């Protein structure tokens, strides 16, 4: 990839944290950002996804439906590695910033959100990258 978007940068960071969680035997990371998830869905079926995932996560992570609501457990690890979550995490796929959610995060340091999917190691019936 020659030019990486902020959504792709954040997807790479997410995949790195997700792989660390999975390696420790923790639950899968919650993908709560509609904007970052849209970038994941766009990249996932491409031939370049395996290389992108391996570069950031050290392995090829799959994608699976995983609906939920509650505290997002990986935010602290993100902040330790990269600093505060940028606004894109609180932006929907149409580019609309959810200012109330961002303000709550900035005030409390916590994210409580809804999610529809998350990563998997690829050993189940999840969506796999093309060519796998």
C-alpha cells in the first residue's frame, strides 16, 4: 500500500492489539468503530489483506460476527502503545463523528460501545482473506 488512510492505520493498530489478546488467551478485541470496520471490510477480500494483517498482527487474522455491548477492554492497551484513541474510533462509516461518545471517552478514559464483529485466528467459519 502506498498511501495508508487513518482508518487503515487504526485497523493495523487494532489487529496488532487483537493478535496480542488472542496470543494471551484473552477474548477477541471488540471492533466498535464503524469507520475502521468499514476499512476492514473493504480490505479483507483483497489479495493484500493477508500481507497487511501479517505486517501488523504477525499473523493473518480473520473476521467474524460478534455482537455485543459493554466496556471495550482493549482501550488501555491501545493508550499504552499509541496514546489516546483518535476521533476516527468514534466516527461512523459515513464520516459522522459521534461527539457525545468521544466526549465521554475523553472525560472518563473508558469506552462503552456496541459492536458487531471482531477478529479471529481464522480457524473457524469466519470470513477469510481471498487466497487462503
